[in-house]
C-alpha cells in the first residue's frame, strides 16, 4: 500500500481542492491501494491567531468560479469553526485505527465545513463523526501538536504540503496569485499531472 503524506488544515480551501481532485483521480484510475495520510498543520497555531472565517469566505467567492464550480456548495461564514484543533485531533485518532479510517474522517470534516455548512468545533458534531466511523476516542491536542512539530521538522511551507517518498511539494495543484488585490487561481495542470504520476506510479 502506498501512502501520500499531506500536511493541511481542515479549513484551508486550497487544500480541500487539492485533496478532492487527487481523490477523484484515484477513483478514476481505480487505485484504492493509495491512501492519503492527512496530518495536522493548524493555521491558528502557525499564525498565532484564529483563522478568519469571513476572509476564507471571500477567498471561496473568488476561487469557486475560477477552479471549483463543483465545490463549496454549502459553505457558511456563520458556521465557521473557531478552532480546528478538535477536528484535527479526531483525524489523528482515526489514523491510529488505519489509513482508510483516517482519510475518511479527514475528508468528512472538510465536507462538513465546505459543503454542508456545519460547525466542526461543536463537540456534538465531533462525537457524531466519531460514531459514524466506529471510533471510541476523540483524540488529543497533544497528538495534533506532535504532527505539527513533525511538519516543522520537515520544513512544511504551508497548507497543503505534499510528501511522496523523498519528494516535497507545496500546493502542487494550483497557481495562486493576487493581481491588484484580486485573487487569481488556476489549476496547475503540469504540476498536478506530475503529482498524479508520483502518487500512482
């Protein structure tokens, strides 16, 4: 079984696009043997302050028509989590079961935020996700911080950062820039094809 390691935060829209596109390609190729190990890169810790839901909402408004018309259907600024630490802790605990459970929990939490407009900082929401995956532990923040420190030691640049074998790639699916204050995003086709080739070689 092949594992692709990705450091990312749950509320990073760029990571959500990259992870979703890569999983879609995996399904198209029929390669369930390749799993994503999605590890914690908590932006609230990286930046020393909570992630601004309104700012993320503005980014999504700009991103969606450019490269993600099929995503972010139910995102709500009003339901934006004050913290992703509980969700990251649950994800880390899920990976202790196996890669398939960890990946499923990681992606469900992202879909709850971006497609269903659900506040994943709600304890009842976290408990419900755990129950759906047969989990008895909700994880610990210590596990999140351990993953974060591992990422720092590996020189993670930001969310998402991919590692495949000895290859390290920051946000390899998108070209992102601001021109006169306007966010411009396009799929980096060449980089994504290279990512796919590395993942499913």
